[in-house]
C-alpha cells in the first residue's frame, strides 16, 4: 500500500512538472507591470522597553529550571526505589 501511494505521488509530481513545463498553467502573467511599492519590515519581535538586562527575571528563570530538574530527579529516584522494592 505504501509503495502504491509513493508511486501515485511520484506520477502526480511528474505530470504536474510536465503540465507546467508545457505552458498549460492557469496562472496568467500580469499584462502591465505594477509600480514599485514601499514595504516596511519590522525586525524587532518585541519592542525594547528598557536597554538593560533584567537580572531578576534571569534569576527567577534559573531557579525555576533548577527546581524542575530536582523534581524530575526525585520522581526518577522514587520510581526506581518502588520498582526495586517490588522485585524483592
């Protein structure tokens, strides 16, 4: 079934390529060129409200990461202890 699907997709791609190469595309070329328009691209994802580094946010994030790792380690240790006691 997978080979048949791959074969059908391959044939569709080949036919689509041949169809567009022969000039049977439905997309019509514009008859008159449009004048150039000015485009504004914003490069900042978040507007800068302050120029400094916020150490309090960094410390809170680091503390949360450490606590999360500790909780995961405790859960893993508890599961290992539970499985060891179940084997005995």
